[in-house]
C-alpha cells in the first residue's frame, strides 16, 4: 500500500477536530469537579488556578484519528502491528499521567513513573519497535528504553509555559512526517499526522485567556511517548549514515532543555528530578521577552532544526556532518550564554 498525502491530511484533520471540540467539554468537567492546577509553589509559573486534563482531548484526538483511518483504510499487516504497539504503550502512559494529575499538587514520585514508562517502552520493543543501528539486540533494547523514557519526560519538563510543549510536539510530528514521507513508513506517517492534529486542536484553548486549560501530565507524557515511538520507525540513513542523528534535531528543543536543566541542577548539588525555575524559556523571559514571543521563538527554532534534520537525511555525508558541526557550535554558545542569566 502506498498512502497518498490526502489520507494524511484527513488523519490530521480528524485528530484536530476531535481535540478542538472535546477540549472545552473536558474543561467544563474539570471545573465542575475541581480538577484545577493551583500555583501552590514557586515552581509554578501561572497566577490563578487553571483546569487540567486537556491531555484527555489530545489523547482522544490521536487515538480517534488512528482508529478512523484503521476503519476506512486498508493498512498492511505490518503497519497495523506497529500502530497497535504504539497505541497500547501510549494508553499506558496516558493513564499514568491521569493518575499523576489526580494526585496534584504533589503528584506521583518519579520512581513509579519511571517503572510504568519503562513498561510501556518494553511493549514497543516486544512489538519490534526499537533502535536498529545498535547490536546486539539487548543493547539496542536498553538504549531504546533510555531514549523513549528520556523523550517522554522531556515534554513533561518543558511544559512550563502556555503553548510551549504543544507547539513543540506539533512541529516535531510534522518533522517526522517530512523525513518519513519519501520512504513511505506508514505507521510513522499516520501517527505523526494524528499527533500533529491532536496537538494543534488543543493549542487555541491552551493559549486562550478566558477559557484556558492545561494539558496536564496526561497530555505532556503522551505527546513525548508517541513522538519517541514514532522516531524509532522512520528511515534516516538511506543517503548517509549520519542521518541517524536526525531525531535529535527534530526533538532538539525539549531534549536540550532536559539536558540543560539537569546539568545545571547537578552542578548546584540539586536533584535533576525536582522542578525549579531554571528552564531556557524562563531565562528568556527574564531577559525581557514576553511569553508569547518565547513560545514563538522556540517554535521557529524547532521548525529550523526539523528542516535541518530533513537535510541531514538527504545531503551527502560531508554536508550532513558540516551542518551538525555548525548546529552544535551555535547551541553550545547559546547554552553557555543562557547559563549565565541570573535566575535568583
């Protein structure tokens, strides 16, 4: 089967429609039962209690679109197999996020969260979704687990500003779709289109002033897990072996922030698993940028890095390596500059 671009557009539109119209209903329920995220600590960046569980609409949009395409499209057995693994794992992570949100403001301890996330990753590996360029297979499985759990939590970590995690997820999903289109890796394409639509359908409500709602951990963890799972299926090395690093570029903004805050916290003798106001986005805000401008700059950066990832998969080896070197130099310089910003 060779899916045409129209099917991906339908998948995107279905996810966006479900997410957009379901989000205000979820908000009403959250308000009715008092499921609010209160600014109960200095780590919180919002000023008033805000409804959570917007991730329910994101999850419903993603799964609903995938099921719709399943019922209306003749998928090859391999595509169905991969999508089944992805949906099962994403559902497990989504439920984990729901429980974490219900236990606000403290939330779950990071240890049981890691256990469930590794279990969801094990499902992917058992279904054959794992890193392919590493051997033996058990080492590939371990590296896959570290990658998936790391990316999953990176979206939870970056969810500190309205529209930030959502826009990053949508752009990353489009990036994986762009890279995967030439090879027709169908599960990657449909999952990417569905996730991009689900994220963008939720985004207007997350940015709204009068009808604001947060996605919660059930949203951020689900976005991160699905993107990590999608990254395992695309083909990156058909032109050059350096294309294998393309996922790092597509997911660069959340991955960078995770490493950035972890290194800073460790250097200060603090646990990297405890929240603090040291993220790159808050540092840009400290410099005087409005939050909307910070989100826009991060989105533009994500789009740029995703385009670089695409070029890295189609350029000859020397061109790809030169681009990686340039990106690394710029990022190192920016990281050093942001680390000097006084956040006290």
